[in-house]
C-alpha cells in the first residue's frame, strides 16, 4: 500500500493484523473497556471526539511507515 505522502507502507500480514487488533482495542465505544499496557482494563471515553477518523487513519499510516523504515 502507498500512503498519501507517497511512502511505501508494505508490512507483513502478521504485523498488519496485530496493528489492526491493537487499534480496534483502543478505538472502542465510550462504554467499552480497553486493555492497558499493564494488562488491566480501563474505560475509554470519547476518543472519536478528539480526532476524526481521517486523523486516526493518518496516524496509523505514519506509524506503519516508521516501522517499515526502522
């Protein structure tokens, strides 16, 4: 996949699946619980009010690009 900025964002299917699952775990509805780094569960409230979907996807794309370049 090529990002809007022209960078090649190819990643392995395992990495893509892991990233997608992590993102799904974070981007939950306000009443849901999301995992935290220490394995506990924390309530996530209003993340979609902070950033719109395009900003979230752009951030994920940038993160994947950084991983590919590392």
